[in-house]
């Protein structure tokens, strides 16, 4: 594997770990804006974005397109994000594409600060992870093609049950670390230890 690809993969991992916190708040803020306030992403631009994100052999050739469309139009940015969020994260870093929805980020930061300041109730202690919950966790950790689809499951099971969190850790600790970062899943065992 070439040095460039190794650096590229490390960039992807770093960006994923750093960008997960604001996704939900950003989505809420963007979708709450009136649709007329944001310029549309034309079908031609969508087609070009789709082609470059799925069929390109050289990201360098597509960087000018990404800067011109994704980097200047919030709706094109959202289209690319819905098309393939992981690829968009990579493209943003590699092509130095800015998020044109930054005007929303102030609202996002305020929402995250409010959510962080709200005290969370301590979880109830559970003696063990149920077989049903273990099956859901295992299915999402091993068989899923989209982590986004499993984030609600991870938050509701792993974020609230120390035994289920421990089960996921034994199943695949590295995957659990990624899930925690990407889906914003807290470790309920830490809260229990404080008691």
C-alpha cells in the first residue's frame, strides 16, 4: 500500500472521529430552515457529483467540481452527504472543500452546548444483557452495511446498559470504539462506576 493511501486512510479515520458530534444537530438545523432560503442543487450538478463520488479513478480530477458545487451550495452538500457520507468526509479533507452550511454551525454549537449542559439521568443497573439485545448488537456490529441505520440501536442498547456495552466490547472492541465516536454512544459503565 502506498504512503499516500495510508495517509489518506488516517485522514478518513480522524475526520470521522472528529465530525460525529454535530451531525444530528446539523441535520435538525438544516432541515428546519425554509427550503426557499437555500439555492437548489441542479440535476446536472447532482449527476456530476454522483459520477465523481462513485465512478472516478482519480479524486484529483473531481476536486474542482467538488469545490464548485459541494463547497458552495448547501443543498448539493446535503445531496453528497446523503449519497455517501463517508466519501464526502474523505473528499472534504482531500480536496479542501468547505461546508457551505457553516451558517448553521453556530446554531449547531449552541444546540450541542445545551444538550451537553443538560444533566443525564443515571442508568438503571441491569444484571445482564438480554439475548434479544445481544442479537441486535451483534447483527449491527457484524452484518450492517450502514452504520447510520444502526446508530439508534447502539444508543438505545449500548448507551444505556453496562452489561450490553461490555458484551459489545468483548465482541469487537475496535468496532465499539468507532461506534462510540460515530454514533455518539456514551459508556454507561463509567456512570455506574461513579455511583
